[in-house]
């Protein structure tokens, strides 16, 4: 059945989910220092905050909705204060509904301050990683969580290192083309439903769903498991989407590009991707054409555009006022009679 594209984006994640993923998926050793219900605390954005000025008493521009990181500087400042001033400084932080506090570089809080955090319902964690390294990892994880995503009906294949997103109407043969590419040594990322995630301003990453993974539905044949049939080298779990190949039946009334001088694009999540419209006719080897599309994209990426080279060659021939088409292609065969 056709899968209608839709855009979705998380508005928040719980601290409990964040910590669980950091431990089991990312592989960070993060320890809870107090017993607080983390399932009710929410993280709403990927930006992190180090509350040095807040501890010093300036709270006018405090972004309290962010994860709060206490590194060596913040902890050294707290230890330099008298017990009363230390409690007052830490209380400035706990006046706000912050998601959690994470101590880096193995730092610790005095039990009195931990009790204050527990009473305020603020979870406190500790990691041995440096502030710079931990914040880079956590920011990258949160960027993934809050990145906009769109589901697209098609197949995503890694062809010569280029992510080809093959689209078209249901039944036109997207899965068959993807299967043929896999048989020729290329790698399947996803079939039927491709989840496209906007990782950066101009970077789209594609992956499959947890349910489908690397299963393919071939009409008339049924479900096949690409990983079990072709091996682990025939798949990958994610790939940057770089070119869209749109398959559709041949239409004699439609104008198709022949020289490639006019670049068509399609917008996905605000990113313009190159679009190649590939008409399907009997006898056309779509698989080989997809390989050529990938190789041509590589050539253009490295500065070689065959359409521009041909146009320059034609313009040079016109400037010399010679016939555009020579009488013979080769004037001398150099005794090569094969």
C-alpha cells in the first residue's frame, strides 16, 4: 500500500530515556548520585548549558530548560565558597525547573548539596569524561533526537558510495531495481519506507525502520531477507541521501533532458537534492543507469561535468568555423586493424 510522506519531530525526551540511551547505545559510563524520578523530567532541546554565572548569582538570562553541566570550573568555584555561601549559590540553580545536573571529570557534590537537589526533585549524575568530550557526545545525541524526520516511500541504496533514493509510483519496480543493485555488489539501506533525518543544514541521512530493517517485498515473490541471503556486506544501516532517482512510465508528451545541462532538484526537509527523472521502457537496463547516475554524480562532485565539457568542445568547434560533425571520426588508424 502507498505510504504517505509525513514530517515528524520530537518535542521532548525524558531524562530517564536520555540516560538509558547514553549508557546502552552510546556507551557512556554515567552514574546517578541521588534517587529522583527521572521519568518526569524532560529535555526539550539539544543545546547544553554551564551555569557558572547562575552560581555566582546572575540569573536574568538563565536558560534553565537545558541540561546543566558542572565541570571543573563550576565545582572549583563551589568548593572555594564558605558552607553558607555554597548552599546559597547552589540554591540559585535549584530555584528553576532544570531537567538534570551532570558532573563531569569525576567531580562530586557534598552530601548537603545532593540532599538539596533531591528535595528539589532534580536528578544529579556523574561521568568521568571531560566536559568538552562529554558535551560533544551529548550534544550529538540530542541533535539526533530532535532532528526533523520525513518518511518517504522508496528504496535507498549505496551505489559506489553515493546514496541513491529510488522513488516512483507503487508497483513500478523500485524494489526490483534495488535488489538488482544489491546483486551487483551494492548495499541496501532501506526498502519500501525510508526514514530521512536532517542532520545538518544540507545533510540528510536515510535509514530503515526497526520493523522492516533489511527485508524486501518483491511482488510475485514475497518477502526476502537481504542480509541472510547476500551477507552482511550487502547492507548498511544508514547512508547520506545524495541523489533522487524518480522512476515513472515513459510519456511521449513529456520533455526529458538529453544533455544534462538543466539541473532539476527536489526539496526534502528544506534541502535541495539533485533529481534524475528516469522513464521506464521495455528493454531499458535501469540498474546500469542507476550505476551511471552515481558515477556521474561523483564526477561532478570532483569538478568534471560531461555536459559542460561537451558544450565547451562544441563552442570551440564553432569558433574555429569548422564543420560540427567531421567526415570521419579518426583520420589515421596507426596500423590498428582490430
